[in-house]
């Protein structure tokens, strides 16, 4: 059994250990949570934790279904076109809805606020910049010095082209004055495996996807949270290293197809709130380096998407980045 399979089983086991919560089911048929990234990564793990806890509360049973490709956009488009009865909802990172419309304006064929109904965030998380344990650098300054001495651009990986880690890697390269070339992967699992094997020089990704291997197969050089993580007190933040623009947390959010009846939307929000605010869910998420975070209301979540989408626009334009 791989490390990532063990993490998925741990997440599911923690969810199963939580006491049952009783409420009337909103959807009388089985439902599915659609994600845009492969099994074993953070999207899959969080979705499975919620699927287990929403069983018998939102729907009789929920399964997690991956629709992988196009940096998560295939999953968004699939849910956009799904039946409007609550049997299919999307769990996605923020960047598919807030960042990618600026990076891939011709490829993003949906609008999060008109083609989908924002329901709630389900958790938040920071990012980490990592290198293999075999790399000669011991901190971010040494990595920058090493990178400047290389004759060619340094390849760095992220879980997907157009996701926040991709763009944050470009921002970091600009801040450090080094040249890095992005290598997109289909999810974190294969990228982390190649990083540990020494086939990559660097990786920017979700903290929870790399933290179990910190100090073993890889070395975290910095994290994007505003303060140091208490589980990793020796890992500095980008902010304290002089790069405040890289202080960013992201979220996973739940969305339904536009046109879904209001009682179903409210039912999913109530169910996520019920299970997502328990001490047991907090413990399950924090053990996997995620933070609980349920929106105040569907309207509040919609406002957050709109605000963050507007914030990314000037950043993308100022970078001069254009997709190939």
C-alpha cells in the first residue's frame, strides 16, 4: 500500500469514527461528489471525508467521482451540465473559478456565478514550496543562489496548469530573480513521487499533499500561510522571507448546477454546515493539514468567489504571463 493510499484510508477512517448525525435527507437518491483531480490527492481525500459524513444526511449514499483533465475544468463543465436535482455536486479548488478565467479566457467555458450555484466552502489550506531531500539547498535563499548558477531554466511542477500553485511558482521565480519552467502534472501524487525520486528540482503544491514526506523524501522551504504551521515550526512563511505577495490560502468549495431548486441548495448547505463544524471533522481535517472552513451562507460564498476573481485579474495582467 502506498503512502497516498494510507492517507486516503486514514481520512476515511477518521470520518467513519465520527458519531452519526441525524437529520432529514434532502435528496432521496444516491448522489456523487465530482472532483477534477486523481485519487490519492487532497481533492479526493477531502471529498471522501465529506461523502462519508453526508451519507444519510444529504443523500442515502454519496460516491466520489473523478473527472480529470484540463486542470480541473472538465469536472466543472461536467457538473454545469448535470441534472439539477442535487444528485451531482462539484468540489473544486478556488483556482478553477477565480484564477483560470484570467489565465485561460478562451478555454474557460463557464461562469461560477451564472452556470453554477455556490453553496459553501468546505475547508481551507496553504501551499508549500518543496525540493527533494537530495537537493544541495537547505533553505529558499540557497535554492535561489543555486538556481541562478544553473545554465538553463529550472523545471518546477504543480498539480495542474492554471491552478494556483502553477501561478504561485511563477510569482516566486519572479520574486527570487530566477528562471523556472512550469511542468504541469495531473494531480499532486505523480508530481510528488517524481520529486522524491529526484526527477524534479522543485514542486509547489498543497501543504497536505507534501507534509507527510517533509524531512524524509522532500524538504519544504516555505509555506504560503500568514503564520508558521505549528506542526512544522521550522518551515518559514513566504511573508517572513520577504515575499508577502505569496501569502495565500486557498479553499475547496461545493457548487451545484445553476437551476437547482433553492430547497436543495439550502439542504446541501445545511448538511455541509452540520458535518463541517463538528469537532470530529475539525480533527479529521487538521490531521491532514487542512483547516475547517464553512461559509456563512451560499450568498457569502458567492461574494468570496467574485471578490477573489477580481483580485486575481490585475495580478495575472501585471505578471505578463500568457498561456502557450
